[in-house]
C-alpha cells in the first residue's frame, strides 16, 4: 500500500468516524489540539486502524505521535 492510499484512508476515517472537519486535516495538524481527539478517540483510532489496515497498535506506538504526519508515518512503518 503506497503512502497516498494510507493518507487517503486515514483522512477518510477521521472525517467519517471522528467527525473531523476536512479543512482541519493537514500533515501539520496536531491530533489533540487541532483535530480535537481525546484519549477515548485514541482507543477508537486503534480500532479503526486495525479494521482499515489490519495492523495492531499499542500505547507505546503513540508516544511520539503529535501531528497527523507522525501518524501517517507510523502506519506506513507498521505496514512495511
């Protein structure tokens, strides 16, 4: 799966399942401050990633995840 497909899938489920405004989505967007995701949303995000990409995420995976770009990169690494 190439990076563009990963980004498109992530953006789509953020909009559809987390009600993030498409205008707020950019690689520099802060997951908590800009996109408004809270700790419960992160649990749902793990489930969404598992169902969309078939990879498992654990809490340690999110230690350095601040921006949406960090999240894109994490999923790309997990799929490699």
